[in-house]
C-alpha cells in the first residue's frame, strides 16, 4: 500500500510501540474503543507534520502498520478517533497529538497552552465540550530509536540484600553544582558517570544508588506559570523513555553509559518509578497520551459516574491495574529497564495503589502475582513505598515475600526518640532489630525493612536538627503545603546560627541519627547530601525547587568534612560486623554453647529489661548486648562469627552512668564510637570492665566491643 508516496505494510501487533528491525519500523498501538487511528510523522525538528498515515489493520485491539522506508530518528505521534463522551468514560479527540505509551525517546519540551486540553477551557460545561484546536505545536514528539549499545562485559553487581546500602539521589541536583565535573555535564546522566561522583560513593561505601524519577515527566502548568518546576519528577508520561532534560548528549545511550559506569564501580542502579498515575491529572487535566488513546481502559473511573477518576494518589487519576493491557504496559516497561537498560531494581512510588483490585488494597493483587512469577523481575530488587492516599492505603508490613518496604515507622520512631520523646523505647527496640513485628510472620527477613531517617520528601538531616517548623514559603502556597508533624528539634534556635554550643549539639544529633541508621537491622537508606550537611533552609516539600534550595552544595566546611568521615566510618563498621546486617531475626534465647542470649536488653543498672519496664513513660535510656556467636552461616556454609557488642543509647538531657553487665564475667570493653565526641571517637584509650560503669553522656550513643586480645574488626 502507498500513502502519499510512502510505502505502508500490514506489520504486526507485537511488540507494541515503534520497533526498528534493521530494515524498517513497525508501529503498534493498543486502543480498545478507538474507531480510527492515525500515525503522524514530523520533520526532524518536530515543527511540521509531514505525513499522516491511517492504520487500517487491527489485531486484538492493537492498531498496527510497518513502514519500510522509515529509519531511527523519525519523529512521530498519534491521533485517535472515537466518541467524545466523558460521561461514558470516552475522551477521544483527533485534534490532539498523542504520545505513544511505548515510546523509548521523547524530544522537545511541552509548551503549555489551552490547546493541550481535550475540552474548551472556560466553557460553562467544562470538560463536556470538546476543543478543536490542534495541539501538536506544543507537544513532545516521539522518536524512533535504534536500541543497539555495546555493553561488552557489563554485569549486574548482584549485591545481596543483607549487604545493601542505598543512597537516594536526584540526577540533576546531585551534580548541578559540583565544581570538579565539567560544566556541560553537570546535572546529567553523564555527570553522574564521572570519577568525582563514583569515587565519592565508593569512599562512602554505598552499594546502590536509587535515582529519583527519570521516566519522562511533565512540569505542571500551575508550576510553570509560577516559574517553578516539578523538580522531583513524580509526574510521569513516558514509562520507557529516560527524561532528556537530564541528558548532555540528547541520546538514550547516555543513560546506559551511566549504568555501565556504576556497575564497573560495583554500584547497583535502582529506579524510583511512578506507575500509579500519569501527568494527565483529573478530568480537567490535559490530553497528552493515555486519555486520548483510550481513557476508559487506562484509568480507574468512578463506577457510577465515569466522567470522574478514582484518585488514590492525590494527583488526579489512578492507572487501571485491573485492565490486562495496563498490566502489560507496566510489566513491559519494567522488563525493558532491566533487560535493555540494565538497571538492578525499582522503588515503587505509592505502591499500595498498584494493589487495589476493586477498592480495597489487596496484597495478593494481580500485579504482585505477575511480578512474583516473572523470571526477570522476580530476580531484581523490589522496594515498595507501602502507602497511598486511599482508604486503608497505609500498608507497612503487608507486602508479599520478595518485596522490601520503606519503613515509615522506623523513621518516625527514631526521630521521636532522639528528639527526646518518652515512652517509646519498646517501639524503638522493634525498629532497631529489623521490625520483626511487621515482617517476620509473613516469612520475610530483617532486610525487608528499608530503614531511613530522611528521604527526598521532608527535612534533610541538617534541617531535622535545625528547624522545629517547616519553611516552605518559596513554594508559593503560603507555607500550607508539606508535613506539619516532622518530629524535628532545632536544638535551641530556629535555622542557621553561629552559636558554637548549638552547632556542636546539632553535629552530635546528626551523628546519633547516622549511627542509629547504620547499626540497625534492615537496609539503610541515606539521602544524597545528608552526609555533608545539605540544607533546604527548612523547606520540607521542595518538589518544585529546581535551584540551590534542592541542589547539593559541594563547597564543604570543616564540619561537613567531619560528618563525611563519620558516615564513612559507620558504613565500614556495619560492613565489617555481621552483627548489624543479619539474615535472620533475633530470637532472644540462649545460644547453644555460648551461655548467653543472642540479644539482651539492658537497663542503666545493668539488669535485664522486664516487660513492664518497656512501657515506662520516662524511659529514654537503653542498652543492647549482641552476642558474637551468630547462629548463621555464610554463602559457603561456614559459621558466621563476630565480637560481643554492647550498644548504649541515651536520649535524656542528662548524663546517665550505665553499668556494664557482668556477662561475660571479667570482660574488658573498648569504645568503638561515642557520638558525644567530635567525629564520634574517644581519644583517651580507656577500657571498661564488666560490672563497671560507662559515663553515658546526654543525647549520645555508644558502641563497646569486647576485647579478646585480637585485632578488632571495627572501623
């Protein structure tokens, strides 16, 4: 068949998307309810539509054709015809150029205007009246790519879960101000692949970077009009295409080079992915892709009024995980990023929304069943943000075997404890030891808990100890946005100060938080920049701040460098001591042949905690004895051994003399860390003995190791 001189062949319904096979390009688009589909080809700059091709072939609700004369680099989009009947869930409008859901590369930028909306903005009937303006001038354009790349001997690091240390970062913000990275590469995938970044991460000892969203996303119109941006990127529109705003070269292969570079450094790459909603928003949002291709198939609609969307995300819509083609889209996207882009895992934003079969969250939903049996995806790292905004959406501890979870209860408990709140040492004990109350009964291990003190959402570590209140005025919402209950403490002054006593206390509190994080069972997650005192000046919702508020400042003070050294030492300590990254939960029973329990909880007088004492409202001091005789074996079946450890925590505002327990008898203990000292280390070389007392300073954390006459494996 010839269309205006262009050869058009039947092609195939699979694979979906635009696929270059070395001779031509196959185009395939799913739409269950469409009446006609047109493929629009554009000139190399995307300014002019040069060809419009009807797709007369349809197989199993997939519209397809093959263009033997088209090559990689061709820009394209779709126009889809069908009923415009919002009350019945249909919003077809052929005047709107649409993004291919399977596009691998999106070019250009979205230029907001009323033409991007499928209805007439300002009309009394709102979205019930279709708009006839052509939207192509302001739309992103799809680009056909050749996926070939020389991976050579690239291999996934395959770091075991119990050895994993995650480092969350933003592609742009992490390198935007790095003085050692060439200016053209700052803020890009290529910038992350430079030696200053990989060397810093290797010195720290992290094993995985978790990249905030890199799927192509949209800057919301209301933000652009306020000269702000959707900096975080939780507003996806292209689930296969890396966002080109982070590309120095404008080529997809730049992302692959970054992954290969991280792998060469022994670092895994985990993507923060947003499959719960899209950038098309509510019924009053724009028509960019899914809404115009098949609204009723792609989105969860209100059962009795299909004009409106079920919104479990707070972003206006929720993808319809009950539709097999939507499930296929997400699974194909995940497999693409693993097989074609070589990423090592995913963190799922608002993962509870993916489990909603009808209305309630179903932990055995189809999405999780499919992933569990998938030979590719079941082998990568899967992390859930275990909540959404719908009823029953807080699902910490309820995800299936094979999944780990961001543990919000860990964050809240540890923040409250070091803030000085009383009556929570029972909860603290559970969080320090892997949250067995949340994960053990379902057959999961301590590493099911991804522990974090801070994340991209909320205060940075520096701000957690510097502000009592949020300061989000720069967001333009009169400080109404963001969390009000931060469990933070400013140590006596709101914001920056030159007071040396307050600064010293803040430094000590940061050491407390970091020591707690890395000495807890579970997977520690550190936010990029927290190890060097990054501040957002009290902004706890910097989602729209693509500027110095959010970017990492690499101009480091002496205090910042001290914190980096302390962080490095804590990660080394964790790695060297299997006590702190066990494969199994503590049992609280005696170890055969050792004469002690695997873990013993202690009062300041050296006695073992009773059940009643866990509930005391005034209690802020706790000791933990870890037996070095670990009842586990390594990968080669050899027994895992460690030193006997004694961890002491005091969140009280006064020093407490802590009696060292009499077991083992006549033992000599050395101090590994004491957070009340600069850099967390005592320099007096003192030993302490069983039955003696340790002067546990106010708001401090101490780790003692039993001296056995051999060289310590401490950091």
